[in-house]
C-alpha cells in the first residue's frame, strides 16, 4: 500500500477502565495521563514497562488525589515548559507541579474565574532538556476572565504576578489566547480583544439560526501565529471560519453536518467528534475531509461511547501492539567452523 493511502489516525485504547468517578477532562504528556473527574478527583496514570519484552506496555494507576473543594474538575491545562498544571474547578484555578501533582508552594488559587486562557505561544515552548545548562525560565502569560473583567497574569516557577485588568462584559464561556490577541465566546458572539490596546471586536455569532433557541457550544482553536478557528451553527450545519487577530478572514471554510462535540488541532489537521460518534478529520490547508473514523458499532454501551477529544501539545507515548508481537524469542543455531 502506498504511504499516501495510510490513514493518519487510528483508535487505540490507552486505559481500559477509569477506576474513579465520571471523567470530566483529561490530558497526556510523555508517559503520563492526567484525568479530572466530576467528583473532584485528579487521577494520574503512568506507562509501566514490562520485564517480559513479549508483553505490551500498559498504563497503570499511579496516584489519586482530590481537590480541596471536591467539586468537578472543569479544565486541565499542562505547561510542559515549566512543569506546571493549571486546574479549573468551582471557579478557582489551582496550581500544581508536574509530574507529581503537588501544590505549588506560595501560590494561592485564583478565585471568581469564569474561564481562562494560557497564551498558546507559551504552551508551545520547547521543554528544556535534562542536559541543558540550567537557566531562568521565562514566565508563562495567561488571562483570567471574570464576571466583569479580564485579568492578566504571569506565572513564574515559584510565584504568580498580577499585571492589570481590562473591563469586559458578562457571560464569558470560553477563551483562547494567541500572543496579544484573546478570543472570547459568550452565549451570542465570538469576540477578539487586542490586549495591548484593550479594544474588542465582535466577529461571528455562535448561533446564526435565530429560530433555534437551544444553547450552542462555542469552539475556539488557535491554529498558529495569531490565527483562530471559530465554529458557528447555521441551523442546518456548522461552519468553521478562520480569522486573524485583526479579525481578517483567511483560508477557506470548513463545514460539518451537525454541531461537533469536540474540536482539536493536530496541525495540519483539524479533528472533530460529531454527536453520532463519528470522527471527521479535515485538512487545515485545503479544508477537505481526509479521513472519517466510523462510530463504534456497540455505541449503546457506556464504555464505547465517545464523549470528547483532547489535543496533547507535548505529545505522549502510545503502546504499540505490533512491537510486542514482533519481539518474540526465537532459537538461533550457530555452526562452529
């Protein structure tokens, strides 16, 4: 088979069953998987090697802990560059270390949070290698959207620095940041804010179907540089529009037959999970569909239901079954001369 015909995506189970409450969010990095649950538990799995090379490596439970409030974990953001994790729960942002998930000393949780956005440029920084000469890490900037304001913060290794606030309207549901530009979705519009000038521009309705009063989930994806992908429901389908931080449209338009449950960027592809369990993969460059992963045949069972997609910026390790199959012991015969 030609390499061009090999599907870019395969579905492979990592953890057969989560020994905790219902999963509310998840992230992965290297050989570790972090899972947030609806009961406030934070569960950590690690890839364990097998002494027997013929057996496949597997992810096993390494630790389980609960946030102080015991409320659902809404969002989990990993910052590999600084070995930190930001966890949103009950309108509080908590700060933890990676990979141990210990609370960062001397940094108190941020309260009254509607949503938050870490600068995507800082999330994409290269993690220092073990053999690199130790140096002071640059801070990681992020925005906290509160009820009536946008607060700007910088996170250092051992301290948190508040910068300033920008007045903002109520009702923020989702935010993503790329450099000086912040895109925030409320119940009606996607808005782009220039953080340097504090100017805001509404750019696209979340729901274009006036007769459809059902709430529509907004999606914002940072594609690269200062470019965002925004999804808008038209009443008959969902369209994806690419815009810059200056609110200029770029590229073409994506389209889905129904409003997705989840959207992820794996450049140069956009991966979406549809309500029927189908996963569609579009090319960012051509906007065409390059692959469709069919829904599970037994989707009636809870274990087979697909409820979300998560992108892992730092990458993670997936055990490969063919490796163990090919690493079988065999007897070799040597002839003495």
